[in-house]
């Protein structure tokens, strides 16, 4: 990912990422409406997979862009919110968890006690990249690290886990499930709303310096 050093660059990047994804989803919706009856079932199955791809893809790219932006600010460890401090200390935390060597574990303690004035080194992906099944729990982990409120997202648990992931996984694993057109269009509209909220939440957090302690 290219460096993102200013709020305008972050907003521009998010806009570019969102514009082409929303355009593609709009194209799919119109195509389904034009399909003949025998074509529609196939188009709907493909649309579910594409919708999931944009769900995971945008969350991943937007989160990484925000992390990149914060990493370019040159902040001290002491300046960071708990989530971003966790990202900055990722390597130390990994060493602490994996090592039984006391001196190795003491490195993390030393940083926390005496080196918080050091410049933070944060580079994406730093624990914010989505896995191949971006469910509500994993989304909650990303929101927590970024310091974003998860209240509205938690309300969408049945939508994401019970519909989007369930349908996408069934299709991807070769099941012959049929998707109702009305149900799909409702799902697409609600996923788009969630992604637009995610974009707005990141821009607001960057503007209000939500990444600071």
C-alpha cells in the first residue's frame, strides 16, 4: 500500500475503494433484473459470492489504510490509543507469548516502563487483515483495534453470519442452494449500508484523532 500521510489522502483512498465496489454491485443488481428466469438463479448465486468479496475486501482495505495513515503520523508510543499501541507492540507481544525466555519477555516490560517516548512503528497489515470468513466476531476485533464503536455492527450479527457468510460458504462449498431474489437484494442493500458506515466511522475517527490516547 502506498503511504497515506494526510486526511485528504485517506478520504480519497477510501472513496476510490468504495466507488468501484459500489458500481460493480449496482451493475450486478441491474443484471439480475434483466436476466431471464432460467438465468437468474445462477446470477444470484454469483452475486452472493461477489457481495461477500466486497464485504471482506473493503473492510480489509479501509482498515489497512487507516492503520497506514496513523503509522505515517510519527506519533510516540505514549500518544497511541490502546488498540494502536497493541499494533505498534505487535512484535514484542508475539515474542512475549512465544518465548519462555525471561530476558526476552523482559523486553516488552522494559518498553512499557521506560521507552514509551519512542516513535511508534506501525505498518499494515498489523493484525487488522480480515481472514477468509469475516464474521461479526472478527469484525468486532478489527473495530476494537481501530477504536471504533461496535454497537451498530453487533446488531447485524444475523445478517452477516446467518445470511451473507452462510450463503457464501454454502455456494463456495458446492451446495446447490437457491437464493431468493428479494432476499438477496435486501441483503445487498444492508451490507452496502454497513460498509458505508464503516467508511464514515474511519473518516470520523481520523478527523477527531481517535487513534490518540
